[in-house]
C-alpha cells in the first residue's frame, strides 16, 4: 500500500447479520454478480471446472431476485434463514 492510499475498512458481517441491516458502501451484490459472471465466462473459455463460480453466481442472483441487489454481500445469508425467522 502506498502512503497516500487509505486502507479499505473491513466489514464485520455479524454486525450486519444480527440486526439484518446489510447496507454499506463497500460492494453491492449487483457488483459481485457482475464479477462472478465474468469469472464464469473466463472459466468456460479456459475449460476449467466452473461449478464453484456457477454456484456462487446462482446464489447471488437469487439474492438479487429477493430484492437485495443494493445490499452488501452478507445479505446472501437471508436466503439461508428459515421462512418467517
């Protein structure tokens, strides 16, 4: 890190998960899905096993479909909560 660069603040997912507040300014799920789509494409082109990025892409995409697009990555946890919890 250069001296003129500021360190990236770390997100404590538990501070978001307990109150179910996934707002933040780091990186939205929309951005993560874009990056994973690129990774899936590169994996396909390279002929490597893409099960892991495919799984993440599907999970993140489901979170977006659930209305969590502008939230931080820990919002994906909502998909694992029991209904009504």
